C-alpha cells in the first residue's frame, strides 16, 4: 500500500478532482489507499478486522464487505461513508 503522496508522484491517481479529494480525505483520516489495479483504486480501513473496501469503478464507488458487493455510491455518499469510518 502506498501513501497518497507516493502515488501522486507516480502519476497513478485518477484525473477527476472529486476523486482526488476523496482519496486525499481518506488518507488524511487514516484510511489506506491502493493505487490503480485490476479493480481500480481502493480505499481500505485502517483496522484489519474491518472487512469493507471501496473500489472506484467508472464514476461510482462500489462498497464491498467481505468481498461481497453491496452498493454503489456517488462521490458524496462515498465521502460520507468514509467520514463515519474514521
């Protein structure tokens, strides 16, 4: 896993300003960030016991719990979700 600063210098952050804002806020709140991979960028909890993750797919954030897809969030909903998890 990389920090937001490490990934931004590598140029792997998505281009959307709102996506960069969400990823930056997630890192600021102590959540983990994985850069683009097979499933796109991911936001992960800092506690290993929590089993959720948010994947950016196109313009929506897919919440998966225990690797089971649950709901697709718009950017504002994803930001509200991670705000409650910090």
